[in-house]
C-alpha cells in the first residue's frame, strides 16, 4: 500500500474564530511545557473553508528520568453533537 503524500492545509482557531498560535495548541503545550489539557474547545478550518468544532486533549510522555520524550494528542470531532 502506498502512503498518501497529499498535504492538507488546516488552520486551528479558537471558538471565537481567532487564529490559535502553534505554541498555544494543546499538543505543543504538552510536548514543550509538560502541560496536560482536557477537552479544550477549538475549531479546525479546512482548506475548503469548512469549520469543524473539536475538543482537544493532550498529555506529555516522560522518560524514567523525568524528561519529556513525546506527547499524545486527540482532537474529537464535535460536529454531530452540536
């Protein structure tokens, strides 16, 4: 099976429609600051202009010595729940 190399442009927005800077997104905060976030409201704006409301959650992963070695992030589509 061949991987799809097509790039999809997404914009992350706050619920009020303003752009969310990369460093303020839950996954980046987990990876670079060690923050855990749960159910933060965001909106993903797709290249075709559609907006998808999501809840984002993320948590850092630590080595045995306490260093952040990665992060896990989830974006739950809330379209059907609105």
